[in-house]
C-alpha cells in the first residue's frame, strides 16, 4: 500500500466532505434539535452511506450508474423532496424550551434518515466515483487498497460530520427557544434542498 497515495486521499476526501452540503445541513439540523449525544447516530449513518458508496464504486456498479443518468436524477429528486419535507416539519414544529424538554426521536429513525439523505445525494456518489480510482495504485493488490481507502473514507466521514454535529450543539446552548432553532434548522434543510436541486 502506497502511504503517500493514502495520505493524499485523506486530504482530498476530507476537503470534499468539509464543504457544506445536504449532509452537513442534516447533521447540524439534527444536533440543533436533539443535542449532540442524541444525534451522534447521524454521523454514523453518513459513515455507513460512505461505505456503501465505496462498495458501489469498487465493485464496478459505479460504471453502471454512470451509464444511467436517469437513475441519478431520480435519487437526486428523492433527496430534494425528503429535505423539503424535513424543512416543512421544522417550520411547523410547536415551540418549546430547548433546555427544559428536548424532543425525543428514535435513534434508528434518525440513523436511517441520515443514510437516506446521504445515499440520495448524487454529489457524494459522483465525488466518490471521481476520487477513489485516482488513488488506486496498479502496483499493489486491488482488494486491499479498496478496503483500506473505504475504511479511511468512512472514518473521515464520521469525523467531519461528527464535528458539524458537535459545533451545532454548542450553538444550540445559546438559543433561548426551539422556535429560533427550528427556523434555523428549516432554513438549513431548505438551503440544502435548493443546492441539491441545482446539481
């Protein structure tokens, strides 16, 4: 395994994920509404989705998806409508004091929502399709490199979106009521849906 290539991959992949997008908006939104401890499953969901993207690319299915642009259009719009639905729910939420009685949500539901948001973000899949092959060396075993890069990508995904969640929870403590938090969250989801729709 070429450590130089791995290092460059880590820098490149982290740089792509750090840029705000639908995943970051979802992580921030969930953390603002439910707190960091409750929403830690969100970066775990993104980590799983990153692994699924890697599996698709390294198994060759990525080539099939590239030849079916209508499939990417379908999953993109599924993601847009889901984010719009989340924005609607946030704007319509009944105000309450954040610190006194935070709402509860099943962690499994939050986890699966995070996976869905990430998997319906074609930007993530296309970024994976463009990035992974560049860092595969013909000198070393393909399977070993595929596993190593996939695990690195999953770890990076968890760290990046976990950081988004953590810093959002710090902001949450400064908000006096969930009405303001819900408006921020709704705005984030609406912005993420708009960005995704234009891609």
